[in-house]
């Protein structure tokens, strides 16, 4: 897939996967929904849902470690700073001819532009939080979050 095609796809996902509203209850429901899907698939991931900087939901499945928590924190900072998925930010730097680690001028102990963290965007408001997983290769982390968001929003759980 050409570089710009992937970036276009990632941007379209962010435009499409928006919430009508996002409350603490919505965050808890989304976290439980994502966790249930990860368990159903037998994945070793840590799941988080954040409202602003607050971790409203976080759970670690067997096979994960503290490293996964730290990856989630680093990816969440990227979403907070750029207002885009961590995967999209990393790909944007790559397409521009470098890497996030080389070109962002940010502390890589605090920021990671690797797939798996997705912005929680509310219609008419903007980015209000993030949802993410850590434990799989970055494209798979990202795909899991997108698939679950698609299903969650299609069922109207954000109303």
C-alpha cells in the first residue's frame, strides 16, 4: 500500500469514528467492550480508555507486563499532543522521510508514535480522550481499536 494511501485511510478512520457524546459511563462501556473482544480473541493486550488525561478504564490481560502500561502512556501523549492516532503520527513522519524518534524533538521516553492509541473525538467538540491497546505489533494494535470502535459506534453505544 503506498504511503499516502495508508495516511489517507488513517485520516478517514479518524473522521468516521466520532462520538455523539463521551461520558465517564461511555468510557467504561467502551473499555469493557474492547476488553471483551480482546479476551474473545485470546489476545495478550493491555486496554485503556482515557477522558482527558484521566484513565477511566484500564485492564491487563495475561501475557502483558508493566511495559505495556508504559507504551500506552507514551502513545496517549502523542494523541494528546497531535490530536491524531499514534499510528497516523508515526506514519506521517515516515512518509516525510524520517522517523518520529529522529524528527519530533520529543523525549522518546515520554512519547511513542506507534500504532495502538486512537483519539476519542466528539462531534462539535474535538478530541476529548483516547482509547488504546498495547501488546501486538503496531498495525494490529491499531486495527483492533478501529474494529472495536466501528462496532461500538455502529451499535449506538455513544448515545
